[in-house]
C-alpha cells in the first residue's frame, strides 16, 4: 500500500507490530480478522509487519505468518489439525496431536527462516518467568553476544511449548543450544495478550522512536460459557469447571495487559480488535471442536474487522 500523503523529511519510517492473543480453537476468530487485513494490504503479512508476536494459538499463527504463509493456508491447517487436537479428551492425547501438528507443519524449520521479526511467548514452569523465542539478535534484551535464534530450538517445538496449557496439555521440556534444560507451559500464563512484550522489543532493543510504532492487536473474542444440558457425570462437571477456570485466568490476563498498554503507551497508535458476543448461540470455549461453530467464529472475526477498517487503513498506509 502507498501513503495517501507524502511524509515530511524528518518523519520516522513506520514500524508496524502485529500481536496475536492466545485462546485455543478461538484462534479461528483471529484468522477471520487477519484474512481481511491481508486483503486490505494486498500482500502477505510478513511483508506488512516488522514484528509479529503471538501466544499459544496466536503463536501458531504468528510463526506461520512470519515464515511467509498466507492466512488462507493457515486456516486450512487449522481446519485439519486444531479440530483434531481439541477433540481429544486426555492431556496425553491432546499433547500427542499437538506434536503431530508440529512435525507435519514445521518439520525441522529453525528461527533463521523467519522473514520478519517474531516473538513466540512461553512460560518457564520452574521459575515462573516468560521465555520468548525470537529470530534476530537485534531483539535481544542483553546477552547479544551469545544470542542464538530461537535459542537453537526448532520453531515447531517452541510453538508446542507456547500452546501447552497445563494441565490440559503436558508440560514441554526443551534443551537450548547452550545446553540448558527448560520446562515450559502455555505463554498465556504470563502474557495471553503479548502486545506489551512486542512494544518493549520495538522501543527497547530495536530502538524505534515511539512516534514510529504502529500496533494491530488481535484477540480471539469473548463469548458466553457453554452450558451442557445436564451434569450426569461428576467427572464431566469437574472438567467443565477446570476449563472455565483456565479460560477466566487467560481472559483476566488479557484484559489486564491491555489496560496496562493503554496506561503506559496511550500515545502509540494501536488498533485493538476483539469483540464481545453475548448471544447464547455464540457460547464456546478454547477447546471448541465443532467446525460449524468455528466457522461462525471466523465470520465474526471478519465482521469485527469491518468495524475497524477505517482505523486499520490509516495505520497501514
């Protein structure tokens, strides 16, 4: 896309960030938004955004976008794999299906293959701190001399770690290029909305001026909780409560991170897209595997884009 008006000689070159929330199968909503953004831009999104951050389901999408995949290609992979993963009952089966996705989609791809800046957010289980997999030394916050893209870990393994929503998935154990053994869980436990981390990279290690930074932050939407017709089995009722607790934890994290962004970076041009849907037919959760419902989420994402199209057009031009 081209600028509608010429930039002044001293105006900084825009630095564009795409940030993608976690939310399991609700990533179909994000794909609905991104399909429209890609069409608006008229090119693949790694050519539009200088930095793409993602957590959990957002990590899958972010990594594939940064590797040059189109949104439609990613949607096809979601239809094939995500439904299978979320339909599994045990944590072992869910983890096995997630590992299958990593092998088939990423193979042995490394972070050196990224076509734009990237950040894949995970959480260290033992020391309760974030671990963010990045592709370029310029993104390092210190220790640049020993920086290795993605800590030497294949992209697929980092993505699995970011998606490992314990206890519904097994914790992920990885060994870095430095020989460090790390045990990781879902990035949503520290930043389900990774926008703050992405802005920190842009302003900190990448030394971008605040006036240059433009942010598109895409969520997964907020929906009523599913309500089964009856609780004939106590085990099912207990599992439902656990899912609700996990979802509530992630949603609180998401909202608090966005509130902090508004306080700390109110001057940075940001478009946040994540609508709330109250009608009962939209009831769903992060483990949704009804493809008809997921297709509806994708449509809702496209509708959310439409409400923000003017703001996005300004941001991208």
